[in-house]
């Protein structure tokens, strides 16, 4: 990152943001997280976004206060900071909000110390010789770090730190605003998901399984280089997969709750749930002021395109091959696999091998072959997910 206005010693500084809350939630589900680069976000905000002007002014004022109190330096993290402050290679410095971190529990302190130590070790591995670490505070609670890293040992002098304090507060304000928007969207998504579950006869376990199958596929595609998915996109797919059928909220009970075979007219009406899903997502985004939230397109595509097929015979738009968004192709494979391997009043469950064979047979004509093979490759993890999230009837 080369932000405009930085003094020359601090100009070659990489910025990383580590959001601890996200790490904790994903660690519980076994997902490794990476630091989030804000290069594009900050450059765009400083150069082109008028909405950050007030945040910029506030950041300058807050940074002045931090600079005056920099000697306080996070007393509750003193052990971790001292361990990582090695002047031979520039060390790690931390500043700001010390008094609010004193209330953290011993567990939180140990977590923060560990993160600082890991960050220092990672910086050394990547060739950085000095690092300035600033905590992020939201509603009085610590929730992440901002790291300013430099390959020069003498880049972080006092003038540079004063300038970086301004950028730190601006970045923190921007990331906090983004996190709050994501929380709002998550709350809206959860509410919508609950509403779908109340009306749709599909079980809650089905939703839990297919969402995790979708994440499993996405992780494999990213790990093998078959798709350019980062951690954020993978997590969004996991979060949004349960809403693939949100459009069913708009279907009448005579269609949604019909246990008999649908007529041709009723099937055409059922197909409209994909279009209604897109419209519902648009309404949620508009009502909560989230139209421009990063990742919202993933949700739109999952809701609208999960019944498209590679041969163009799917619905609602008859898309072909790569015209179908990757996230929709992923969710399609996850959803169909779980439907095949789940017992329903109108059919028995298939074995995993039978379902894998059927998906492979239709790969390249109906389903994305890479997505199918990703699921097959992770057959052991598939079984673990199925064991953890069993249907209530099967569990008895």
C-alpha cells in the first residue's frame, strides 16, 4: 500500500487487519482465517469516497489523543508486547486505548498475547523488520488489530507513527462500519432463514448439512487453485447457502406444502421461487441500506441461479456453463447431494456412493465437474458432517 501523504520513511508499509471475532467464530467450525488486506479499501476511501471525509477528520483528532498518550501502550498486553519487541529487527509496538483493554479477562489477554506473538513471528518470516500494532475497539470491547509492517528497521519514527495513527483510526472506522453492516445483514439473513424454515418442509439438519457441503466444496476449489476464492468469499457462501430457497416465502401453500406430484402449471409456478428469491434479497438490502455491501452479489446469485444447469436447460434464465455464477454451481451440487442422501416421505435415501456416481454421471452436462469432484474427494468429511447433523427421525 502506498497511501498518499505519508512521510517517506513510512511510505513502504503494508497494512493488515486481523479481526479476532471472525477468527474465533470460524475457528469453532475448523476454518483457518487469514489477515485481511485493506489496500484497495483504503486507497479508494482516501481518494474517491466522500463518505469518509468526516471519518478522516475524526481520525486526525483521535490520533492526536493517541499520540499524546502513546506511553500507556496496552498494559494488559505488556507480556506479549515485550516478548515481541526485539529492537534488533525493528520489533513490534502497540498503542492506544490501554485503559479500555485493562478490563479484558485473563483468557482474552492470553489470546491477544498469542496473536501478537504469532503476528511478530509471521512478520519476521515475511521479511518485515518493524511493525506498529494498533488495537480496534468497538463498544468498549477489543475485536481486532491493525498491523503496519515495514521492511525497513528505521521506518517507524515518531513523525511516521503520528501519521500512521491517523490512518489507523480511519481504517478502524471503515472496518467497524463494514462489520456493523455485515452484522445487520447476518441478522436479516437469519430472520429470513427462520421464516423459510417455518414454511418449507425441508428439515433444519438439511440446511446445516448442505451449507457445510457448500463450504467444503469452496475450500477445496480454493486450495487446489480451481477457483480464486478467498476466505471471505468461502465464508459468505457458507452463510448464504441456507438461503438458496428464500424465494419459497412467496409461494402459496398449495404449491409449497403440496405432497402430491405437481402439475405442469404448478411446476412452472414453483420455478418462480428463484426469481422471487432475488427480489427478496433486493428488498432486504434496500430496507436495511445494504445495497452496496461487499459479497451481496453472492447471495443474489445463490438465490436466483442454483437451479441453472450447464447445458442451458435449467431455470430461470437458461444460463450455460460459466454464465452460471460459481457460488450457484457450488450450492447446486451441495443441495442436490444432500437431497439424494436424505430420506423423504416420497423416496428412500441413497447411499453416498450412489449419489456420488449420479452426480459424476451428470457432471459437465448438469453440474460443475470441479464441484462434484471436490465433494467426492472429501468423502470422509462429508460423512463427518452427516454424522454431526442427522435428521431427527434418523437420530431416533
